[in-house]
C-alpha cells in the first residue's frame, strides 16, 4: 500500500501536471470504485479547472475551482497516471478516465479494486466525513514535543500505534519498521515503556526516513509509480523492511521477523532488544 511518501510524491506530481488544467469529462469504466454516483462525479468535474492537488494522510485530493474536491484512496494497488489518451492502455484495471485538453487524460487504475474515488462539494463537507475527521496529525507537521504528546498515557504496543491512522496519519508497515530500527525500539515495546528520550529518537528517525523516502521518489517493490509512471528507489536503502534473515547494517546480526497484531515486522534482535524478553 502506498504510504505517506508515495502519496506525497503522487500528489506533487499531479499538482505539477494538473494545476490550472481543466477537466473536460470523466468516463466511468468500473463504478465499483466510486463512493458516490456516476452522475455526482460527472457533475463535479465537467469543465472544471483544477486549482491544486494535495495530500492528507494516504488520500490524494484534487481541489476544483468551485471548491469541490475529488478524493482518491489508492489502498493496495491504486495508481493515478497522467498520459496522452492515444498512448494510454485502457485495460480492465483502468476504472476512471478523466479527459483533459491536448489529448491528455488522468487515469485511475487499480488491479485489486480496493481503492476508491469520492466527491465532496466543499472543504467543510470533506472535514465532516467521519474517516477524514478521525485522522491523526501529519508527522511532518509535528515538532518533537508534539510527537511525544501523541503517545502519552497510551498502553498499547508501539508498532500498532504507529500504524493507527487516528493516532498518526500516513504511516504504514514500511516506515514504521524503518523508523523503529533507526531509534533502536523493538516493535512490541509497550508505549508507556519508551520514555521521553526514546520518543524523541523515534521522532527523529521517522522524520529522517520519511524525508529520505520522498527525496528518493518513494519505495517501489511491486506496484508503486508516480503520476508519470516513474518508479521510486528508496527500497534500495531499506534497513530492515523485507530483509528478514539478512545481516543488520549496523551490527551484522541476522534480522528477524515477527507478526505484531497481524502485521509482519522485521527488526534487529541486538539493536532493538525486546524489553519483555528474559
């Protein structure tokens, strides 16, 4: 699933391509990807100028000139691509085709069909959406003290808390594992056992890995590409994610894999010692 860096890259790429462009129409080829009616989507986009494209959590948001917004959640395998219509391959996985000027199009493709598109008439309507209203703060907009405050009084294990979108928005399995390794924290560590300094390390590691991933164009090891079809390269710099059994880049110990609340977690047993062990 695209996480914060990947969705940020897609949003920036779309903003460069679409800001100021006018959406001529939309062709719905699979209505199952809509969380609104076909009519609502067409009425919202026909002839409307895109003012800007931005990200919130794992959502891509197209802001239109009349204040309406088109929200996309890419889920596992969703893609948003800008291409020339005559060059586009409208296979069975291309569910929405937004026509632009100069024979270009914005395509929404999704192999697994978990992703969706939804229309909001205004920013106020978007903010009233329960899913949106329940999102936690953006990691890159927090300082260290604010980050620490998010976890004060919590008793769950740290890895599930990092993945909880109501606690912190946009973090998934990749960047949770990477940041926990950078901060020397075991994924099963209880939140109330980490302490202020530990959370400062976690904040520093998380911000570092998010910024590095954005700079590298995101992580591509299966489906992710930006809106131009370009793959990212941050997967070449993974310290622990998908590296179980390989040596730790810090100490050389074999990395181990465990499952924490149903999610695979890779860590170093030496650099990230479990406080519950022994």
